[in-house]
């Protein structure tokens, strides 16, 4: 079918493809499509967002604001105004429900985070 000539135009489908359409084809993307779920949530006062039983930190400036979560099988991204403000590996470990990045904490909270239970006991 592709080799048979057109009835009213010169050439065939194959010739038309080779001369015009083939130039505009691009290579396939190196990664497959990844399914994502989007959800609007409010950042808690402790600068964490809740998604499916787990809590993920965001910069503390976004506390009590509406943000959007983009969750895939491997990551949870937090978006505000179309910009990504936080990204975490998605957690499935039920023994650790909170995922917190130290750099998202205010400075006074960062100082307290360095205090371990052992440090309190020895003090």
C-alpha cells in the first residue's frame, strides 16, 4: 500500500514520508511515562504536608498555606505557584511517618534538632 503510486499526485506514500515527514520525527524519550497524582493540601503549622498517612517537610515559610502535591511511586513533590518548593523520596515505612529536611526548618528549630535524647540525659 505504501509503495503504490498516488492516483492524482506524483509519488507514493513511502516517498512522501521519506522526503517530508521523516525529517520532523524525534527520538523517543529515554524514560517511560510516570503516573502522578496531584492533590491540593494545606501546610501544617509544623511545616509538614500530609499525604497518605505520611508527613513531608516543606520550607517553614509556607506554613499554613495551600500547596499542591505531585506524588509518584518514587517521589513526593510539593509545588507552590507552579514552582517546586520541596521534593522527598516517597516513604512506605510505617515506623517512620515523618520525613523532615533540616534545611527546611527555622534556625531555632535546627539548633534544637541537634539535641539527641542521649544529650539530654547527659546534661
